[in-house]
């Protein structure tokens, strides 16, 4: 097992705390030291109070063990409320806005013994507008992705073990790919999104990052998403490779990641076949745009009215319906998505256990003016089912690239069990990531 | 026009303020006087600070006119955040919980010049659990309905002109019926529900109360729901009377209200015909239960974990899934609702302008241990379209009873225009309500 606490997976740290081989304070001090050495480059955090955090860790060391999340430190994307830090949304409108209540997801992990380390940088309102200043831990000239920029970078850079992100387009799974980490976007509304900034009610989903599938499962259990006790064998597993209706957007690194993952699974005995989606799925991308834009208009009306000059132009445009989405288009988009969801769910069964699909076009692009493109994530967000992001390999630029496993709605226990079996096969570079970012 | 400010409709008060015939301070002082004289009986308010409110009114009197909502006072159901009062959810868990941020709907009306008078009593979390202590203004032995109990009672009792409520089952439209007031439950997600306590994401909807359709329209315009300029004639209007699949639950007063409204419309020249819904609509009531219960499980998990002993048994049962709703049942309920929504929308057209349906089984029941039954509202909530509650008559117990007008999703401008035309025909007792509660 890893001996430097901050370099451990959450699951490893959890075991060490439970066995009393490590204190919560030792764990968090290791994270704080890593942050101190790296923050000037990675800039993942908007707000973090080391003294407060150490005090909380000491309290947790004196408290009866609350379960596997006891003492594990979290980064929380700063569009999600925590009662001990302001929620700024990375917007000048909410500078220092103090909300005396944890978001539902934060309350669940805090109540399960977790330690909220601090708030991570985000694209303004997890939507359009001001970008995070965070950088990709593998190369500060590149974006860590977004909008969950700081959460993705902090977990990837071994600064914190777990973090919350949110996804409306591809804001959770894409940073997982870019930062070489694991991420779960659960089924829409399976985890309460209360206290996470609303952008599009039909799309917004709270998810979490970790450094292994086991990490994701530990958190899922706190949300009463039970561990599936049935073991999964990669041999004989039916994997559908879905290049998706937007395959023309793929880049060499994204293709490499998908093909590498598929090849590794096939070599391990999985039955890997191409999966074509029926025609209506080709229209889901446009439906996502109509819904995100139209619902965003309602979400940002308060700021449009109260703080117009401080609101990003891209958000004003939603309120002004610059895309001129009609009621008919919006209702048509709902109807299309509503009809595709059961079709997708129904594809899973004896001939299909899991879908394998790109997490991103390729590696993280250069520059902090962009967070990359959500084109390979939007359809899956709209379909509401669970997605697990798994790292695969390094691209030609030396940055990590991942893939996504998709399951039918509400299938988290089974999908996580499949991911647990597949991850050691797909992700061959976990040690290499440590070597590059933080050699022992 | 009414001369006692608190007895006016919101639209009348708005005109008087705009014409500078009345100050915001005069208006709010009239409300405060009414509250002082009636609060010991009606008990609509959980939190209200008269000094703060008068100061705000004076500020508004010194501010440039911000539009039709300028100076109009609001009650806000205490499951909705306001930055100037705590949000208690009527739960001991959130006693004094101060949230430094307005809910989206509050921010919109505050930014449009409204004055937040105070927080109104509610059923715990607008769900199950502790009831409001508020009473029906027409008879304190009866409930004002719920869960928007205080908001309904305060508007009905002439204590405040406008109020926010929320609806997951029938929590907004039912109190409109029981308190002799007007209410709009807009299309799901047309008005941001951010900052309103989540119970069921698919169902929860923020709405508002007023004392006339014009009141509802003034508020709608602040939410960028534009006034439909096309005048509506009752003569020739095609009204479908929908007794709904739960008609067996109707009581004499509910039947009287529906028949009276239908008769008055027919006498005014409307083409009133019975409307039967196709078979699948009969299963929507059960689908509502599956969704509300299952989604409630995710919503109340934070309190279940952090404050179990203080959480109402009915809410614990959702987390524990006592109804044993399976994933298949939940997804089946979504699929049914998703398929019925476009069918319902499609019924409107040349042969159907509006649906007329009960708002409640009958009059407000006796006792404060109950808030009445949402059986006539649940299906419409699940269908996501706009509902307007309109008072009709008094029942045998001397309490008001209303009816609901229903339109297709996103049709608020047209539905409100229809309601504006129909209300003077349907609601023949507006003066009688004043006479009974507050004779001039």
C-alpha cells in the first residue's frame, strides 16, 4: 500500500483510518502539504482554510468511526453550497455569499464522517462565462477541463482524494478524462442536486471524483446506492463500443483511448462489438442544446434582473433566448429525450452489459480560455443514466485520456461492479500517473 | 376602487402606487395593521419583522418606480429562501437556518421592486410531517389547506396581496380553493425552483397567489411570461369539463363548484362539453405516488443521516422506501407521464381551449391535523402544464371552493388570458368574500 497519505486512493486511506494505522489529521496534513507545494501552479482551490480543516480532522479523530468516508477529505465545486465556506459560483455577483446550509450531497458525505477541505474553482455558474484559473496537473499550459475544473485538477494532482463536480453537458466526465481520474455521474436525480446551482433542471447532475472505482463505490454507498455483491467477470462481458452520432468530432487521442480500452477488454476475454444507435439518437445533441438553453433562461433570470452588468454575456443570451428556441422546439426536445431513454435502457440485457464510449474528443486542449468540448458527453447526460469515467492511457501530448462506461438508468450498483472488474484491464497507467505527477 | 390598501387586489394597489395615489409605506402599514388584528386567529406567519418591512417600504418610496410589482408586499412560504429571514422549513432541524441568498423566484420579484413581508407557515418541508398552525380565515376550526397553508390564508385574509407557494401534489391549488383566492402553478421549470426546498424534482413547482387573474398576470410578467394581447371572448370558448379519473372522490361542495362554474360559463356563451381522458391517464395517480415517494427518498437522505430523530416519520419512510417502489415501477411511472404529456398538450386546439376541473374534493375539512386531499391535483402536477385556481362559490359549510383551469405546457400567456375572461363569469363572490372576512 501507498505510504504517503495524499497519494493513496480514497479506499486505501479509508482502510488505513479504519484500522487506526493513520489519523484523519495525518491524512489531511498530507493533503495540505501537497496543496502548499502545488497550488501556485495548479490553482485548484477558490477557498480553503487549513487551520479550520486541521481542527475538524482532530475532532474526527476523537469521534467514533462513522463508516468508510470517515476522515476522507473532499473538494467541493464552488457552485455547491457548504455551510463553512462561501459559495461564489466564480461569479462577482456572489463574492463572499455565505449560505448557512450544506447542499444535500455535501450534507450526506459530511454526515458520513467526511471532511470538507475547501471549495474548488469552476467555470462561472458551471455554465458559460468566466473560466476557472486552474491548470491541468500534467501541463499547466493546458486546461483541466470544465466546468468542474478545480475538482478534477485537485483529485488528479493528489491534493484531495474525493471531490464533487456537476454535469449539465460534459462538465464532470470530461475533466475526469483530462486529469486521469475516475468519475461517476449518477442517474439524474438519484442523488439530490439541492444546493447545487441550477442551470438546466433536466440536465444538471451532481457527481463525484475519486482515484479508483472502489473510491466511487465508497461514496455511492453513503448515498444508499448499494454495492452489487454479484462478482463480474471481464471474460464473457458483453461490451458495446458506441462511437456515437458525433464520431466525426473525435481526435486521434480520443480514438486511441477508445480503441485501447476496447482492445484491452477484448484481450481479457470480453465480447466487444460495435453498437449503433437508432436514428432518433442522432437528434439528441440538438435536443440537448434546446433544453440547456431554454431552461438556462429561467435559471439566470434572477441575475439578469438584479446584477445584469455582472452577468456573463453567454448567460444573458440564454435569458434573451438569442438562439430563438421556440416552445415547440423545447417540447419536441423533451419528447425526443423522453422517448429515447427507455429505448436506450432496453438495449441492455443478455446481449449488452455495458456501453463503452469516448469521454472527450481527445486530450485536454492547450490554453485556459477553453475547457474543451462536451460533444461526446451531452447525449449521455440527456439520457439520464449513470456514466463512469475511467482513465486509459496518455495521448501524444503526454496528457491522460479516459473513456466512459454507460449503463441504463438506476443501474449504478451493476455499472460500478462492471467498472470495478474492467478498470484494472482498461487503466494500465495508474502507477505511471503517480510517477509523472508525484514520484515517490 | 377599494380604498383600504390591504383590501385591494395587487393590481389595484399597483395602479395606486404607480399613480402616486398611495405610498409603499401606506400599503404595507395597512397590511401590518390587518395582520396585527388577525394574526392571533389566522396564524399565517412564521417570521415577520414589521420595523424592517416599514424601512424597506420607505426605501422603495424613495426609489424610481421599478414596474408593476413596485412596493407590492409578498408572503413567502417558509420552504423558499429569502436572504432577510431564516428558512425553517417548519422543521426543528432548520430552526433559525439563515441562508444568505434569495431563492430564484424571490430574487425575481424583489428585483422587480416587490417587498418581502415575511415567511408563511407550511407543512414541514412542504411534504409530510408537522402541519402549519395557520387556520382558515373563514373559520379557524378548519384548515387553510396545505402545504402552502400560511401563504393561502394570508392572501385570503387580506393580510398580504401576493404570496409564493409550492406544489408537489396539490399544495398550491388546493389552498387557493380553500381560501377563496387565485393561484397560478406555472409549467414545471418555467419558473426557476432554485432555493425552494426539494421534495420531488419531477413534481415540485413554485407558484403564486393573488386576489385576481390580473394579479397573477402582473407577477407572470416579472418572470418574462408575456401578457397575451389577443382578447379572449367567453362566448364561443371551448371548455372541456374534466371530472378526472378520480371523480369518485368528489364531495358535494366540489361538485357544486365545478357544476356552478360550468353553468356560468355556458350561460355566458361558452361551449362547455364533458372531456374524457384516454385510459392511460387513469394510471397517472399511481405514477405520481411512485415518483413522489421515490424521489423523496433522495431528497430527505441528508436529514435522515444528520438529524434522524428530528425528521418526521413520513419522510423517513420515503428514505427507507417503505412503499417498496422498485426501479421498474419508478421508470414505468416516468415513461407513463412522459407519454401522457404530449397527448394532453395535443388535445388543445380548435375543439378545446381550456380544461375545467376540480381544485379540491370540496370545502376545507375541519381540524388542523389535516390539510385536505390532493387527489384532484396530483395528475395535473405530473402533467407539468399550467393550472390557474379560480374561486367559484361558498359550500354548505360556508367556506369557499374553487376550480382549476388547465392549459397545455408553456401556454401561460394564453391560459391567463382565458382566465382573465372567465374569472368575472366564474367568480361571482369576490365582494361576498370581503363582506364575510373584512366588511368595509
